[in-house]
């Protein structure tokens, strides 16, 4: 595909696909699929009249095969829709399918991202009451817009961060994913299967053998479509049908599954309490008992129906086990690095000293089985023991990383014993004590209000101001801080965008001063509290205004 | 806490106690005082085992001459180990409270497979292989050979035990299976034989039913237990079947073919020995003339060749002359074998009593009753004389000889029946079933020999039927309820679907499309509202297979999969174990799962579904035994004639005890909770409902007898929501959980007196 040099300005404008002769509202034009959005411009103009971010698109629809007009419709989250008509007679269908395919790949990515962003915002607000309050003060009361509020907050924390950091939880697999592809008859002797990328991923994760077959055969031997058609026709998919002996590419999968199941069974179970094989202590010898004798080598005289029934049962057990295993797999992957880390750190920490003894599984299960937690006294309640890597650090708190100043508990014990020793032999030398005047001035300096206790005066604000005023003040400070942060982040004003923003922020600040700060000041005055409570806030605002003034005069001078 | 149970000081290793535990101990003490037998039903999860142990140990300590030993029989290996662990807890508590070191010896005994420490032998997978291999290393003649020929391998652990271990008694302590193995490894002694030897002087023995009830094993292991022992059968709701199984024999054509090979091997060995070592055979002959008593030497290790009949039936006479020489005996067995073969050639079903069989055999091949009775004993002697190493190969001929002995011993009173039947119409596969009709035969010596036998379980209702079918006279029969601070079980009877079609597994309608669909809808609806695990039981394996297949076709299973993972019991135990473990895993990690299982199966009998492993149990249908079986019909006839138990009563009793077992799996304590859904309208009838254990019946209200699926879902939702509220100790205290002071108050003692309901 060609790319139009006029349109490329940054990475996100990278054009992935260009389709010419696409009509929109009866106007000929060109359709562009870019990294983050889809756009359409009329013939002969270098502007887009239609442009949608992928994230805004809910879904795409195509006109049914065989219709005269070959169209593609985009439905947005807002409910609006845009229809493109592919008008190049010879290649229309191909053009449309190419667009569809590409969109099919692109849309899911953005869908997830959009949702994730919303979720992330929601989560941040829920987890952080301060932020929530700020949001209420600034956004809900319409001092700034939501976009402005989030603009540099999200990047600070964690959407990308969490995604890149592998911290997100893998979505498990629905056990019923095969049910979702239930075939529907299309009315003319055919079956339609609904396959989505999610289902395909589920199939691959649950049945690795199918994935292997897929990578072996697609696209060298067959197309993707052909692969799935064969899959749905195979005995492997319809496990209740007894294998007809027809060689399809999936018969090997079935065999491997069988093998996997067998190995799972022969591995046996870890938990001795559910091991049915060793449940019975003494089985009756062959030939004793009233139970009907199991017919020997009975597969031959079992009916076809019975065989297929037991095949279904086997299949369900296997399917459930695989789904469960696929779910566990990602957990293991996620946990693995941290496990390793804790292990390596325990080699230098002293957690091994506690000599933690892991009783064998059987003992644990037996103890669990005989435990009556309600009969036991409180002493029996289980607590989680503190697992310390370095107990010294725990008892001393974080200490500066200067190895020579680092005191171990041994050091402390010795120094204490030295001090004790010194104290024992301590004799006051009464002739060399401080003079009484020096002593009393030291005491005065250390008393409340004294020279060395200046900080104490500040505390009185706690007692002077009622708590509701205090909290209001706190909120004001926070809101002002947030606005000022936005304001100051515009400097140096280097781009037109920042210019615009700084003007806007200035007006925001003024708005804040009028709508929030003033009423508060009046309130304080009414309550006869000292007005200098807001002094500092005003100073900060003033500083911002001064800065703005200075910047504006300089700009005016440059312009003239 | 220290309790005063009618003057007996009982140490109870917990700070709190359930009222019903106190009541249970009271009844138990009265039973022991009266030196009689007892039947006690108490729900699972109310600490039955610890109550039993606390009281009996206290009794043993107080009256060491009255009760010398406690023999605790349980059903499965995990159960046995649990009992020993509880005992350990009790003994630790004793030591802590009294400051005196424990002087009790308690041990678990299990089969070689669970106790062997021989590196080669213990690596074998199946119990039978382990037994066979052990035998080939420890049999008396093998050891004798080893004397003359040191290359002959023997088991070092057994030799060491035999040389040293017998003189040094095992020290007091609590020995679980693993402890025994550890001890054995430390000393270099065989733990299995050590345990078997030590049970004679141990204060407490914990082992499985078979060691007392199967005469083949009981004769070897439990023969010398003192009369002043207290025997406890825990989880005894199926004890009659265990008794019957141990005395029943099935013979197929394959058995006879293998027996034929055995006979040929014997013949060859005899003629070979005749040439080389004729003195040996003569010696045996002399021994047999003198009588069987002599044959007891070195029998300890020869487990395969035990006598299938009961100790008091063991013959005092000498072996009859006609089968005394080895050749004559082999000839005799051959004749018997030919007769059986001829009988198995028929193409129609025959059913006859033991005397009829004996009469027929006398008329056709002139085999008398007397030599038949000695068959087992005679074969045992012969195999030992011939020094057959691998006894496992001779299981067919052993089986035949046991059959001969049984059929001729218990002919009086028409106890045995047998029939020939064909499995499939096309291939004739006749089986000779020789089945015991009367469970009391196997258990009679136990009741006769020991001063107190306690039969206890969570589900023994109706209580009076057990003394009747086991033919004994208990001094106490009591059923205890579970005192509850909150109603943590919710039994519901679902009788119809939302379309009003009756829901039932009745034979005529069980394959009905509507019934199957309604069952499916019930499971589907429940899977959407019940958290974590659901266990569903079907009446039989085949029925489950059919239902699963049609649910699959109708897409019901797929819809269920949207809510939970599905695991299904199969007929392969290893496969089922895996499914079970995965099921628990899925419950554990929050996905939730459904286990489809079968009543009377291994899962329903041995696996508990505590807490989130089973928040609901659904019983699809009434688990009647397959009533068309001839063996069952014969047994029902026998019950009617001998004990005046009506057929229907017994069938219903049997079905209900299994249903109760299934649904009881979900409640394993007072902090646990679970739904019990009986999906069959027949449960609502008084004759069915009345046979459920009292602790379930109590919570069945009239409003929950014939519900539709929708109503069930509503009630379940309500119940689950209530149960999900936090449940603290304070909520229970004083009601279903007592401190010592609360227990001693006059009020409470009066209340407790009402917990036990005498039958």
C-alpha cells in the first residue's frame, strides 16, 4: 500500500492501508486505515472529513454476499454509524474484505485498551479518597474538564505500567467455549459456526495439539478457513461419534489427548485422601463377593451406544482438566519470577534459620480432616507467621546504607552491657557540674515557648480552628495545588498548545479564587478566626499571577 | 476438659464439647457397663470418633481388668489413619494433663501393601502382587530352604523381626501406618508382621472390617484377641454387605479352566516329588491321619491358604481317608471339577439350595459331603508339602476348594443359593454364583466372642433393622440428633419440573424425555446459584451414562459448563481419582465444579465433601438396588422367611441408607453447610422419608416435600444467603457448643437427656 507523504507527521499517523474509490455519502474518496484511527477524505482534497479513533468504534458490519452494493458500516459507541461503499468495480469485494480483515485485527486491541483505561480510572478513584475528593472539587464542580484532570495523571501511574509489568491477571477460559460455537443451520443445507478470536485462543490454550496442527498446516497446506472447517468436521470435535477410521489431521490430536489423559491417570493423585485406589484396605480376592463378576475383556460385547457414552464422559473429564490446567498455567507463569526472587533472597536473608519444616501432604490432610475448629479453644486459631528475610532490619527499622554505621543486635547488646558496666562504676563528680543559671536557661529554652521549642506554636492551629474548617482548608490546599501544578507545568511555554493551556489555567485559577477561596475566607471572617489561614494560599496564587503577567508582557513585547 | 460421665473421669481433648457428644458418651458408658452390644447413630461431623475414643480409653484406664482392649474397625485406609491421629491427640492431652507418660500401645494394622518396607516388594503396585511376592520370600518352607541353601532369597526384614523382634515388645505409643514403617526401618524389622504380632498385647487396635469379618483373614489375624475386648464398627451402615461378600463365591468357566491348569501342575509336581522325595508325602499322610491340629505350625506367613469357614466350625476330626493321599486328593478335585464343568454347560438358569446341590453331586459323581468339607484344609496342607512358591497362581484351585468347603459346611438351614446365568444372549457365559444370604453368619462369632460390640455410623436408620438382619440383641439402641445453632442443612424434595411433569427415576418413566430434561434443568439451575462445588449422584452407572449422553445431545451440559466445570465418575478408579482431585482443585481456586457420581460407588462411600467441596448434593432418583437380580431375590426371600422382613421394607431401607450416605457427604460439621436435594417425588412418601436418619428428617418441613424446580431454586437461594453470613463461636455457644460450666448446669443436662432417642 502506498502512503501519502502529506499525511504522515508522527508514528500514530502511520498508514496501514489505503483504499481508493470508496464512496461516502455519495462522494468519491479514499479510505485510510492508520495505526490508531480510520479516516476518509474526499477525492482531490488533503483533509479528512471522516475520522474515527478505533477505540470509539463498537463494531463493524458488512453487507451480505451477493448484494449489489458492497458496503462496510462502522458503528460507534455513541450509536452513530458511518457507511462506506466500495465502488471500484473490479476489486470492490477484495478491497472490502481487506479492510474488514484489518479492522478485525485492530479493533479488539483498542477495545481492550479503552475499557482498561476506564477501569483504571475507576480503580484509582476508588482506591484513593484524596484523589476522589480532588476529582469532585475540580471536575464535578467544573473548574477543569475530566480530560484535563486525567491528562497527566494516567501516564504518571499505571495503565501502561501495569500492562507492561505483567501484573494484570490473565483471563481464564470459559468451560463452555465450545458451546459458543454451536452450529446454526443457514437454511440451505449448511452449517454456520461462529468463531471469534477469543474462541480460537481458548481452543489453542486448552488444546495445545490443535495449535500445533494449526501452525504446521496454516497457511502452507490450507487456508485458515479450510483448517477450521476440517476441525469442525473432524471426529475430534464430535467426540461422541466413534472414530470412523477416516484419516483426518486431527486423529493424531485425539491420540495425543488420550495419551495425556493416560499419563495424568498413571501419575496418580497427590492427595491421598481422594485416591480411590488405596481407599480399600483389603480387597476381596477375585471370585469372592456378591458383586457381579466383571465380564472379562468386555469391550467387544459393549454396544456401540455404551462406547460412545463412555467416550463422552471421558471427553468431559479431559476437557475440564485441560481448561483447569490452562487457567493454572498463566498463574504459574505469573508467580514464577516472584517465587524465584524470594528463594534467592532467602539465601542471604536469615529466614532459613527458623528451620521451617514442611510436613508431608498426607500428614497435613489427615490433620485437616480430624480438626474441629469450633471445639478448639482460641489458641488453636491459625495466624500467619511473619516471614522475615532480615530480622535485624525489622527490629531496627530502615537504617542508612552505610555499612560502618550499621549496628547489629550484637553491637547493641554489647554497647548496652558497656553502658551498664559504666553506670555501675559511675561516680558523680559534684565539683564539676554546670552553674545553676546555665542550667535554668537550658530548661527554659527547652520548655514550651522556649527558643528551642518554636515549633510548638504551630500546633495551636489544631486547637484554634474547628475540624470542619481544617478539613475544608485541606481540600482547598489540595485543589489549589493541583491547579497550580497544571499551571506551572506549562512553563516554559514552547508550543501553541501550551500557550493555550496556560491561558486557560490562569482563568481556572481565577475561577478557583472566586468560587472557592473567597467564600471560604468570608466564612472564616464570620467565625472570627484569624484570616491569615488563607494567606499562604493567596500568596501562591499571587505568585502564579505574577508569573503569568511577566510571561504575557514578554509575549506582547515580542509580538510588537 | 475433664468430664464426669456417671462417675467416670473422662479426658476430652477439647475446650468445648457438643451436647450430643456428651449424650453419646453417656449411652456408650451404659453399654459398656452392661457388657452388651450397642447400636448408636450420630451424624457425621459431630465428633463421633473422638467421643468413642475418649470414653473407651477412660474406661480402660479406670477398669483395666474389665476392658482389656479396644478393637476399632473402620472401612477405608484414610478412615483408619484418621482414627489413629485422633487417638494421638487424645493421648497427648492425657500426657499433658496428668503429667504421666503414656503407657498405652495403640496401632493401626493394614495390608502388606500399606506396610511393606522391603525395597523390591513395596514397589509393586497391587495388593495382590505385594502379598504374593512377600509370601515367596517369607513362607515357612522357603525359609527352611534358605537354611540349607543361602542363595535362596528371603526377606531380611522378616528374618530380623523373627530373630529379635518377637522378644522385644514394641514400646508404648501411638503407631499409625507411617509410624510403624518408620519404626520398622529404624529397627530393620518387618512392620507388617510386627504389627500383626503386636496386636495381641496392644491396648488399642485399629484396622479394617475384613480382619474380623472375613473368616479367611480373621482366622489368621484376629484369632487370639481377648474376650474382654470392646469392638467398634464405625461407618457400619453397610456391614451386612461386607459380611455377605466375604462368604460368597463366583465361579466362571475361566476359573475352571485355570483350575484345570492348577490341577495339572499339582499332578506333575506330585509325580516329580514321588521320585525324588517320597518321604515328604508319606510324612504328610501321617500328619493328616493324626488330625489337623498339627498343621498349625508356621501358619503365620501362609496367608493364602486359610480356611474360609468360621473358627467355631473348624474341624476337630481327621481328614477322611478318601482324600488323604496326595494323588487321591488330586483325583477327587478333578472329579469335582469335571462335575462343575458339566453344570456350567447348561443353557438356562438354575437356582438351587446347597442340599439340592449336594444331593445332585452325590448322585452324579458319588462325591460325599464329608470330604468336600475338608477340601480347603487338605489343599492347604498339600500346597505346603509340595513347597509351591508362587501361591498366587493357585488362586483358582483355592477358590474351588473354598467353594467346596463352604457349600458343604453351611448346608443346614438353606443359607446358600446359587444360580447359573448367562450374561449376554449371544455368548454363553454362565456364572456359578454361590451367595451367602445371611449376613449374621459372618458376624455371629464376633458377637459371641467379644463382650461389647458397638455398631455406629452417621446413617443407621431405621435402627431396629440392624439387630434383626445381623441377629443379635443390643442393650442400647439410640439415635442422636445434631444440635444446631443455625440450620446448616437444607433437605429439599423436588417432585416435579416447572412443566409439572413428575420427576422420578422409577423404572417405567426414567428414560422419559421430560424426566431427563427436568433433571438436566434442575442441575443447570443449581449450577447457577450454588457457589463452589456441587455433587450429584445417580442411581446407577448405566443410568448416569445414558443421562449424560442425552444431556450432551440436548446441549444442557454445555450450558452447565458456562457456570461450572464438569467432572464425571468413571468405572476406572484411577481415572475417577484424577477427576476427583481436579474437582477439588476447581473448587479450591474458585471456578466451581460439578461432580457427577453414582450412589453405592466408591465416591459415595469413601469421599467427604467438606465445606466448599460440596455446597449442594443432588440425589437424582431413589438408589434402589437392581431388583431383577436373582441373587437379590433369593436374599429377599430369605429375609422374609427367616426374619419376617418384608421385601419392600428391606429394599426401601437399603435405598434410603444409600441416599442418606450420599447426601450426608456434604455436611461434615457444624460450621459446614449444604443443600440436600432429593430429586424424586417418591421421597415425599412417608415410608421413604421415615427411613432417613433423624437428623435429616427433622429439617424436612411439610413445605419442602413436593417442590418444582423454580421453588427449589428460590428456597436454595434464601438458604445460601443466610448461610453465607459470618458464623462465630458466640453464635453456637450455649446451644450447640458448650463449655464445661454450661455442660454442668442442671438445665443443660436435662436438655441433653432428650438428644438421644431410644429406638
